């Protein structure tokens, strides 16, 4: 705790801290679990949309994980981190022609095709460049996972993936034209999911679909990517997920369904993002003022929805502490933790209990490693905070520097 105050003093606030040890722990959990359940027949792809920066991707690379990128920018970051392209899968529901070309040029391992237009585009590019790419089709499995509507991706009418019937039409085309290497299917039912039954349903649906395709076309899917979405405990309202329990119960369903349908088990991918990095992150703020209104107390900090838009977007809750207040007997106050942006909605928590908060105190918001930096903005022309990696040896290393005012206008032309 004191150490975090020292880091706040040294690097200033707002500040994103990233604890390497936590990242390594979660990578180990996933790696051990797939090894135990699938042997060499599965791979973990870290979903870099959760947090993408060169310093982190180097850690992920050294853990021998694969990578999911979903834009040219995420791919570029992976290239800069020296990530082996034969471990990179390219996603996205509207990849531009330039992005597809980039993916081909750098020979990413797999492209996950999300819609018919993209498929046509890809066939044309393959013809034009004489390159055969490995593809998977993203299927909408019509599994309605129990999670926030903004991060539910696999139910009927989702903007992601193609329907079972559209997939059939495309498969006919692939097998006739032989322009791409068709490896199998992908699905991702959403994010922050705690009910393992949702993943089991997804696994069962996808194996049955693979079996139908085998019976109809004689095509056996070599690979099946089941996406990410494992829930993370942010506060006591969330359960703690045991990754091994989830992976092993999904594996059982896969084995059972493959057996029933007389299919070989495809090579399996999982794409966790949040569950790899969320717990490794802590955001530190300094209190600027404490303001009382008729019914509320606002604790206003030097950060904002710019560095953490998740309450605004999803009503997300966090564990929050005043780490400057050591006095055991001091009172907890229910407060609204608010940011410094010019709008009333700029809230980080609409009700948290802080010990005797006052100007100058350091506030820690825990579990901010995923989808905070990666969704940050410069509203009100506020520079983005730096990311300081606390290495496993306890050293503090800036891996993303704080933006300067010059950075803020660096793309502007007068
Ligand atoms: N694979 C695909 C195709 C995805 O779209 C995603 C997340 C993942 C894997 C990783 O899911 P995870 O394991 O991180 O749950 N901004 C939201 C989360 C959006 C998730 C988008 N896709 C949030 O802050 O909660």
C-alpha cells in the first residue's frame, strides 16, 4: 500500500499500475489448464483489445501465448512487440481492405471472417496476391449469455458473425474455388460471463454445427475457436471463477459431443482478454476536492471517465480504497467518486465507501487492467495517464509514458 503511495509520488497521478506477477499468474493458470485438458491440442490467444501496448505484448509473447488482434492498430502493436505472426489471429467485424492486406503481408496465422462482404473481399485479395490464407468463419451460435447487453455477442441478431445458413453457402464456395485454406469455425458469446453453462451451450452448439457440416460437405473442421469472455471478480458482488473448472467442464462437453457425432476433436482456441490482465491493474488518483450537496458527497479526483469509461458505459463497479488514510478508527463515508470532465455523467463510482477522504489523498481503484487504458480518450483535451509496470522483481518501469500537451495536438494541422 505504502509502495503504491510512493509510486503515485514518483510518477504522478492519475497513474495506471500493472503488476507483472498477476499477469504471469493468470497466463500460467490458462496454460496449465489447457495442457491438462487438451494436451497439445489447444492454444490460448490473449485478446489484446483488453490492453494492448508493446511492453505488455512482450510479456505475453514470452509466455508463449498466441494473440488475438482486431484492428490494424492492434496488429501494428504486435509487430512492434516482435510477436511471432504465426501465433496471431486477426479479428474484426468490418476489416478494411488495407487491414486485410496488412494481415496478408505480415502473414498472420489466421483471419477470422465475420461477414459475407469480407469473405468476398478476401477471396479477391487472395486471387490478386496469389496468397492462400488460413481462415475461420465466425458463427453466431445463437447463445444468449447472461451478461450486460453491450457485451453480449452471440445471441440472435447480434452484429457479429454469420448465421449457420450463410456459413453453409460460403463453405460451398470455398470448397469449389479453393482460394483460401479453410480451417474451421469461431464463436464468441460475450464478455464478463460467470455461468459456465453458457460456455457449455456454446461448445455443444458449435460441435454439432461442425458435425452437420461434416455430414453435408464431407469437410472436417480442423480447428474450433471458442472465444473469450471468462468473468472477473471486480467486487464481492461477483463470484470468483476457477479457470480450471471452466476449461475442464467445457472440455468434457467437447469430448462428449465429438464422441456422439463420431468426430475427431478439433484443435481448440480460447481467447481470454479480461481474465489475463484485469486483476493486474490498479489506477491511482489524487483527490482534488470533497464537495457536499444536499444529499451527496462528491470526492473529485484528477482522473475521469477518460481513463475509465466503464461506469458510464456499463454501470461497472470496482473495489475502491483511500490508501492515504491509515487511521484504523476513521469513519467510512459513502461518496460519489467523480472525475474532472465537464459533464455530470463523469463518474467512476456512484457509491463507494472511503475512509475520511480529503484533498491530497491517494485513491486506488482495483482491477483496472482490462478495458481501461484500451478504451481511454482525450475528452476535454486531458492527457492520458502513463502505465507503470511493476515487474516481478519489484522494479517500477514506465511502459507507456504520460501524454504531453504537445501529444494532444500532434495530429493537428493549422
Ligand atoms: N474474442 C473476441 C472475438 C472478442 O470480441 C473479445 C472481447 C474477446 C475475445 C475477449 O473477451 P474477454 O475475455 O476480455 O471478456 N469493453 C468491454 C468488453 C468488450 C469485450 C469485447 N470483446 C468492457 O469493458 O467490459
